[in-house]
């Protein structure tokens, strides 16, 4: 078994009176593709956001490669957590690529300029180096001939593939996807899932929140079902889709399959 890249223990998060995450434990291993499924409002997006400290957590810990995400330990036996400095948080986030439902591309920059931005601004690559890398990545996602187009000149599926290339340009150790195809017209979903399938095949470690059960069944090493802020069960796609242990999983699957 590969080593654990991302480890979450007892992660709790509340918004006001509502506890949205009720103590999540999770290990993601190097090279693993984990698909997270569950009803709307079950806490899937919030969980992903906790992984790169876009949300502060109320309890628990998240580690990436053994380093605590978002916080430093203080006090006797390290029980007191203090939030890290913004610079440290940015450094930690650089190792984690994130792709959202909406693509958030810069509208006044071409595809290749969007992909170059991070490596130039954050990694200190020269523009020439960054452009070379960006064109290669756009080629990998099937957009070599669209590299000099503006987002407004691209379809939703193409924009999402640019967003994936942009995340990959930072050479992340882990990629998080939050329903990357759910804002797309049905005929554009396949091209984005195809890129994600290739990425999984290349050995990238991925956590994918998705409603695409076909993708989860085919590509995931493990599927995790969340409901009401808790992990109900997790297992191989075969097991989870054909023989779920919990009634709640069964009920959810009957609504989506
Ligand atoms: N910033 C916020 N402030 C208050 N409540 C929030 C906030 N973000 C999320 N919530 C609430 O937390 C709960 C979990 O939300 P979350 O977006 O994580 O669910 P989800 O599983 O991703 O749902 P969906 O499938 O619809 O995307 C919901 O009840 C939501 O209303
Ligand atoms: Mg969500």
C-alpha cells in the first residue's frame, strides 16, 4: 500500500448552530482516486475546503505529508492549535490543486496566460518557461489549438479543461475536484471526465466530489458516502455500488443510479 498523503482525524465544522462536519476521519493514499458522493448539503464541499484551509475547522486535524494543515501546535503535548501565518497557508495550498464547479478563469487573459499565471507569480518561473509548460499542459487536456483563445471564446467544457491545466501547472501533490462537471451542458461532461480519467491513469492523487456515478464506478479506487456531515461508509466501487452495508447508502443510490 502506498503512503498516506492526506490524513484527516476528527474534523468538525459548524456554521452557526449547524454542525456541518461531525468528526470526519479519512486517509488518502498516494496515487489513490477517492470519489466522495452524498446528498446535497451533506458537507462534501465543506470537507474539501477544510483540506486546504479555505475553512477554519472547529476541532480535529488535517495533515498533508505529515504536516498539519492550517495550524501549528503549541503548548504542552501540542494540544493548542494556532492558525498558521498567511504565507505558510499559501505555501501549503500550493501543493493542493483545486477545481470547482465554476471555472474562475481570468476573462481578460487567454487560456495559456491563465495557465501561466500561477507558476510565474508564485513559483518564480520565467515567462518563457511558464509558457512552454502551459502549452504542454493545454496539449495534454486536448486544447493545443485553443491556447490563445479567451475564456469567452471557449465552451464550458473547454474552460473547465483550462482550469484543470491551470491547477496542474502548480505541480500539486494532490488534486481536489468539487463537482467539476455539474455546471456543464450534458454533451460537454464527457470531455472533462476524460481528462480526469487520464489524470487518474497518470498516477495523480485525487479526491473527487461528484454526482457522476459512472465515473466513480470506473475510475475510483474507493468511494466514500457522506450524509449529514458524517462518513456513512467507504469501500471499493464494486462493494459500495452493488452491496452497500447501510440503508442510508442504499436509499441515496436508489435516487441517483
Ligand atoms: N459559508 C457558509 N455559511 C453557512 N452555512 C454554510 C456555509 N457553507 C455551507 N454551509 C452549510 O453547510 C452544509 C453543508 O454544505 P456543503 O456545501 O458542504 O454541502 P455539499 O454536500 O457540498 O452539498 P451540494 O451537493 O449541494 O454541493 C449546508 O447545510 C450548507 O447550507
Ligand atoms: Mg458542494
